[in-house]
C-alpha cells in the first residue's frame, strides 16, 4: 500500500505563521495536503496575509493573533480554532525569538531578556502543546511538531539553549502523550532563507560563506525544503514516528 500523506479533514495550528517566515511555508504545505490551518502569530497582519493567501487558493484558513508566552492568549487561540473548525489535530510549534536574540552573548543578557527568551521559545511551545492536547485526545490522536535548530547542536548561544530545551520537550511529550495516539517530533533546520534567516546571514557575508562551507551540500535551505518532513510527521504515513529530532540542514549537523 502506498504511504498516506493526506491531511483531509484535519485541523492544524501553525504558530509563527507569518509572511516571510518558515511558518508561511508550513501553513501552505499543510493546507495543500488538505488541512484547515490556523495561522497564529504575534504579528496579526503577517498572519492575516498568510491566511488570506490560503483562503484565496480555495483552502481553509483562519488568522489569529497570539502571544505564545501568554497562557490566556494561547487558550484564546485554541478556542478560536475550535469555534471555527471544531477542534485541533495538529500543532506546529514554530514561533520563536531568533534574530532578536541569537547574536547576544549569554553573559550580556539581562534577567528580563533571559526570561523572555525562555518564556517565548520554551514555555510558549509547552503551553501550546498543553492547550491543544485535550482536543487531540478527544479526537482520538494528534500530531505535534516542534521547531528546534542546528544551533542547538551544540548550543552556543541563549537561542541554542532554548532550542536544545525544545528537543527535551519533544522527547518528554512524546513519552507522555504517545498513549493517546499523539506523536511529538522535532525539526531542527540549519540556516534557512526566510526573511529572518536572510537578514542574519547576508548572501556575500563571510559568516554565510562559513556556514555554507560547513554544510555537506554547501547550501543554505529554503523554507519549502522543510515541508516534506513536516508532512511526513503530520500525516498517517508518520503514525509510528515519535520522539524524533530530524536535522534538515544540508548536512550541517550529522549524527550517527
Ligand atoms: N531561518 C532560519 O535559519 C532558522 C534556522 C533554524 C531554526 N529556525 C526556527 O524556525 C522558526 C521560524 O523561523 P523564521 O526563520 O521563520 O523566523 P521568524 O522570526 O520569521 O519566525 C518566528 C515567528 O514567530 C513569531 N513570534 C515571535 N514571538 C512570538 C510570540 N510571543 N507569540 C507568537 N508568535 C511569535 C514572529 O512574529 C515570527 O513570525 C523559529 O522557531 C526559528 O527559531 C529558523
């Protein structure tokens, strides 16, 4: 039998689904596979742009403004998804602070900045998972995909510390939720040419050249190049995959 990558009838929330980001590509990929998609971002205008484009393609999407660090805001996001589409089957924990925090040395952080980095990148992802799990359980199962980073292997920044925590969140939730038919996996991209990725690594900069040389394929990635793995994790084809971290980075990080 051929593997089934269809998401017909499923409802997905993508956090960080904003114009110009990886979440935009994720939202389109999930919608293209048949899911109704909630495009959730702290940038309401950017999320609306993505949802409008999906609706314009004849698929179903809803834009929601959310601050994933705020529990009430996360609960409202899930309530909006449930009101509109009846529940939640898929959560993509993609929203994070990256460009805003990645260059600051850990020793230069103030306590408030440190707390905000963890509140968004770690607590936010946990909070979203906690908020959707009851709906997934009631619907007989679900899929959670967290977004880590090559920058977690090894962590060499506060950003990297938050992303290795996402790996721990993935394995922990996979263990706790597996009995409910909910799988939890993680994508760890290398440098991806989203708007933020391009801004961090300008094309002809020595930093970009160094990163490209370190990748086995000598290339940075495009947002679309993450979407095949996303669909595998979210669809019936990936039903027996859980607790896994997939480095998608052209061979930047390689593990036995
Ligand atoms: N671009 C890369 O090279 C790269 C590499 C590895 C991992 N990543 C990860 O991929 C994800 C997307 O990255 P991107 O390149 O699209 O960057 P991005 O900055 O465009 O995406 C992050 C999104 O999260 C949103 N966001 C930030 N704080 C939020 C909050 N409190 N509540 C809700 N939304 C919030 C932002 O508005 C933004 O749309 C992030 O988790 C990032 O860490 C990116």
